[in-house]
């Protein structure tokens, strides 16, 4: 009897989520953001890349899709929507954007760096919220408007730039399927167990920012710059940190992105520029220290 009751509750929850997804007028959300989203399941993710910036790190010019890709994801929740995201800002933009977000009813859940030695320095503001999706989209748009973030979405290229790396071998080593995102080979590796926030599972993990993100930007001769972040439980932090450092990969930041997620997760950002296959093997060794999903 109990199994039947649990199944019935799960079925009702699924129906409720589907209904709330249908109730959201996504065209109004799109209009408020001024752009179209990438849609995965019931998550609508809006990109705000800093295509206006020319950022260099150790002589590498950072592509927007490599480490400058601000985004906001909205997921139907609790009769409205849950918002999560990460905005890329210059130092002078942090406080004006924060003031606008707070005035608009959004939460600022973290402010920090992801990279070291980058010029100009960039900061990353993590955003959360629950409520009316159109109101949240309008507030986020208004906040970004006080920065120099381009408010007109860039025209997509006819085809992405070629990637001069053995991407098939990288995928095989990492154990995930990558994609060409503006000349950057990127992939997400979700955790084995679900992560929840305010009683809701944060899924799909990649679009919602809770999958380990790995990006390869070719730097010539089979080499690549790598960056991204590992999503870690507390007891995984030191094993992953030591594995990365032992393999010549810098750990550039360690922090939280959210406030009320269960279980508590930590985000470890990294950087290196070396032989791409060597780095892929090192990242795989670090992933082996985590409870990551197997593809």
C-alpha cells in the first residue's frame, strides 16, 4: 500500500511540474530578457556572454564561451519559477548590478573570481530567486543594463570555428560527450546523486549549473587551455585539489555558488595550458575522486 501511495505522490508531482511549465508564458520571459533561450527539459537558459571584453590570461585571449559566458536559467517551481545563474562583471560593475538585483527581489548568493592573473580582472556574481518568471527576467535585465554587458544577443556564426584538438580522444578519456561552443570544446559531467534546492531537484544538472564543467580552448600544437569547475561534496575537496595540483593544474578558486542546496556542494575552479590529452587524463583522474555519473 505504501509503495502505491508513494508512486501516486510522485505522479502528482510530475503532473504538477508539467502543468506549471505549461502555465509559464515563455514568450513574455524571452521578451523581458531580449533573447531566446536554450531549452533542456523544463529549463530555459539565457546566455549573456561578455563579447565586449578582451580578456587575456598568461598570453591566451579568452573566448567568451571559455570563461566569460554569463547565464540565467529558469525552471518551473512552486507555482512560478526558480532562477539560478552566474553573471560576468568587471570590478566597477559589481555593486551597481548587485543594487539593481536586490531592488528587483533577486538574491545574490556569491561574488568571487574564477580566474587568476586575468587582465582585465573579471568577477562572477551568482544569482538566485523564486517567483514570477517575467518579473525576475525584467529585474535581471535591468540589473545587467547598468553594466556594459551587451544587451543585444550576438548573431550566431554560420558554423563554429574549427577545433584543432583530438576531441574524440578527449571525450573518451573524460567519459562525456563534448560540443563545439564557439571554438571551445566543452562538456558537463553530472553527479551520480541528485542535488535539491528548496525541496526541488536541480535538473537537468548541466543547464542549471550543478554539473562539473570542463572547457578546452585550443592554443596550438595540440595544446589547450582548460578551465571550468568541479562540483564537489565536502569530503571530495581535498582529494580533487591534490590530484589537480599533482598534475600541474592550478586551483584558482574554491567556494560555494548557492545557499540552501542539499547536500552542500563546493565549486573548485581550475586552469592550465598544456598538452590537451595530458590534461584530459589529469581531469579524469580528478573526476575519479568524485561521485560523478558514468556515461
